[in-house]
C-alpha cells in the first residue's frame, strides 16, 4: 500500500500538482475505511475530491488484499448526472491510466454506471404493445425498428426522447418481470447491464437508486452491505432525496381503476391457480376497498372545500376517529392485495416452470398485469401506513390536492369542467392524497447507517452551514455516529472582493427593492462591464421584474433563464465573451450550484437578496409547526442554516480555479443590519470585504 511519499511520486509522475489538502483527503478516506468509520468531509472547490476519494478507496482495497481479504465493491453515489458523467468519462479513466493495468503489481480497475430499472426498455412490453391510439402505435413501431437495428434499449441513449405516454407502457419494472421465464431474458437491456454489476470494482449510481436499494432491502439492486463500501458525493442533497424516496401518494377515485383490474387478472390466470374461495375472498376485499376509497373521498371533499388552502393544497393536521377507521380499512385491504399478489407471483412462476401448455406470450401478459397490480398495491400500503401514523415524533406531513388528470377535462360543449360541474353530474372530484416523513434521519439510521459494515464516506464542496457540520449531521442521523473533516481551500479567495452596498430598501419591501436593484444594475453594476457577469435571484418573479426595468442597452447583453436551456445559455454566454462582447446571465436556483464559469466568463457575481426560504411546501410547514410546538424556533433551526448553505453555494460560483479573480455584490442590507449577518458572513470563504 502506498505511503505519502509514494503518493506524491504518483501525482508527480502524472504531471499533477501536489495539493496537501488532496493528499490529506486520500489518507483520511483510506483511514476511515480501515477503521469502518463514517466520515463527513467538506472538500472545497478545486480540492480534487472525486480523485481523492476514489484513490483513497482503491488504496483501502489494496490494504485489504495485503491482509488476505477480498476487495470490496466501491459504490459511489451522486446527486447529478453531470458528476456521474465526469466520474465515468473523465476521473475513472484517468485513474485507470494512472495506476496502469500494464504496470507491475498495479491493480486492475473495472467500473460502470448503474441506473434505475425504469431507464431501460422492457422488450416484451414493446413487442406486445397494443393501443387504439394510432400515433402511439406508430411511435412504438418506430422504436421497435430502432431496437432491432442498433439501439441499446437504454432510454438515455435515444437522440429523441420517447413520449411520456409510451414510456409508461414499455419501461422495465421489477414487479412485471418474469426473469428467466421471459423469452427476452438473455437480451433484456436492463438484465444484461445489471448482470455484471457485482463483478465491478466501482459502481457509480445516483442518490435515488441508492435509496431505492435501501428501500427494497440489502442486495436487492446493489451488492450486499458486507461486500460494499459507500461514498456519497454531493451529500448535502441526501436528506431531501431521502424524503422523496420515503414518501407516497395516490389518488382516491382514480385508484379504483387498478383496484378493479383484479378481475382481469383472475380471469387471465391459469384456472389451476385460482381457487374458488380465493376468487370469492378477493371479490369481497375489492368491493370493500372501493367502498372505503369512495367513503374517504366523500369525507375529505367537503373538508377540502371549506378548508384554508395554499396553491390548492390542504394540509391534513388531524383526522377524526371515523376517518382513521376508514383509512385503516383501506390499509387492511391494501395489505391483502400485496400478500395475494406476492403469493400469486410465486405460484405463477412455479407453474410456468412445470407447464408444457402455457408458454411465452400466453403468460407474459399475466406477469405484467400481476406486476402492475402489486406495484400499485405496495404504494397504497405505504401511503396508508404513513397516513395512520398519528403519534410519530417528528410527525408525518399529510396533504390533499386535486388530482392532476382533471385538468383540461372538457364537457360536451368544449368547456372545461369545474369541480361543481363534476359533482352535479354525480361524478366525484378526485384528489391526490400525499404523506411524507418530515425528516429522514431516523429512516437513514435504520436502513443505512445501522446496516453498513465498512463505513461510509460522505463529501461535498459545501456541507457546513453557519460554519458547522451540525445541521447536516442532524438531518442525516449521523450525529454522534460520524467523524468530520474540513479541508482548507487551495483557492485564493482573498484576491476577490465582497461588497454589501447600503440600500434604501430591504427585500421585505419587494417592489421597492426590485426597482432599486434594477437602478443599480442600470447605473452602476452592469453598465460598461466588459466581462461576464452572473446575477442570481431567489424567485423567477423577481428576476423577470428586474429584467423588465433594465435599459434597452443592458437588456441586449442579458440572457434570462427560461428563454432557452441552461446548457444553451452557458454556451451562448461563453461565445459572446470569447468575441469580446459583454454578457450577463440572469438565473435562479439551478445557476447557484454546479455552474463553472472560469476566468473572464465570470468576473462579477451579483446576488439580488439573501436566499431565505419561507416554508411553503407541506413538509417544511409541518416540520416548522412541530418545532414551534416543542419551543424551538424554525428560523434558527431551518431557515438560517439553509440560507447559510445556499449563500455559500451562490458565492462559490465566482472563484473556481486558482487564477480566478472578481467581485461579489450582495444587494441585501440585512447582512449589515440584522443579528445573523455576521454569522452568515463568517460562514463564507475568506473574500476581501470591500467597505
């Protein structure tokens, strides 16, 4: 195993500058894995964190092999496609060439990108696709010709994406898969890709796939815990991604369609598998489930109509005993559906193995129907399990909103139906019922940290908020269960300036602050600026209002997010700067992270206001109310740490490499006047503060 001297020699042999912070990270990763510890690392921009954690993990595997132990799979999870592509197409090939398979005693290195099952085609579904929609049929036939020719079956490899409607019919799903009984088993795009997964040294996934693996159980998608080490890059996204993965929703009336599909399924099954009392029991459960869903809708509809709502969302803060009883009936019926579907799936698999009569297509559609029913039953089961959770601490967020499929539904006269019209015609208005935990810490502790056997490395360029790791550790359940490491930045932030101009209006006076912002951009900050500039906003409304107040001369230099794709905006911006023309990007949240505009492409960064987020979604509101109920302040616990993290990401757009120099202007006097201003500034990189 390499020592520090050998590591430095390795860097130098590849023409790499030796960065102490990067070497420290390599050693910290290796040491944490040797000791089976969880380690959270903030590795600032230009540290070279992906290279460092990959090399640290590879060296750890070398250490294991030197002790006579088998090496482990390295699972690298990221939040963005951009980083996945960087790892697969740049970092890993470079490390492969660096360690050199042809060099004496050098380790071999295999790697792959693992994607979710739904990103792949199910050939059986495509070849048996049947629709009365001629346009959809034509699209399916065209896709089939592509697949027969040279398309891999990976939807991401298509030059032109397929329609959402066709995708829903032909994507690959586990519940609808008959595995080795399928005639396309040996050529299935997903199974072919997944077959060699466990033989790879490094598997790159996204957070969603990792969380799906945790949800399904150890070894379900990725190699088992005992054979894996985990690196979570862009780890600051993990808590929110986990909430998405652990939440559930379903419509009330629309669900009845698939609930009724049990009749089609039972009729399609071989008679040998459908006993009389099973059919009778299922019919009784089906009837009870439909009645309960209808009854629940009838209870919720008048409450929704009379409730105070925001953006058509009504948060369900409490449920009557009667509502809980009906919800319990739905949960019980969903449990039955799941249990019977799983039982039938096993019976059908056994039957397919022994039957000489039923082959291929005759049973494949039945597998699909069964998988469809099982998938939706499991979702209903999850939703009502959460809904009936009335005593958890912190609480579960629950809310109701009109079902999206009603939008655009028209009457015979071509006029859109209103909810009152639907009810008047004895059609119930349908609703989507949602439930979600408000924190992911306890779930991650149970499903992840409590199961891993070799430690986890979590890293990002921005982990801390207000200068501390506390918020992240609490949000992920790693408090008292992880070590932390803050690496020094190699970037010369002190060469760039940060200024906070005195403004007449605070952001709370929205229109006045917008007008003052536009005036400053017109008269001072954008006028005559020769290089690239980026103006970041916290809302589309503010961005568009400021743009509308710009002078015609400056408007000609501005690219506004939404007019074209992000990639096109950046390409056009660079083209203008390369032609010695001024260019300014107006952007919102997605330009605050993961955007690299080096050198002259960005020399002036302007932030319209501090990124405080008022709790607007049901999850954040429920969490805020719970904090207030136990005597804590949501502003201090949620809003301020979130703003600190986001502001650090925003200012991080300016200096991306050692030669970058520029200025940051924050048009928010609260940094000077409010008690939290000093704390926010202290959490930022050490820019020279311009008085």
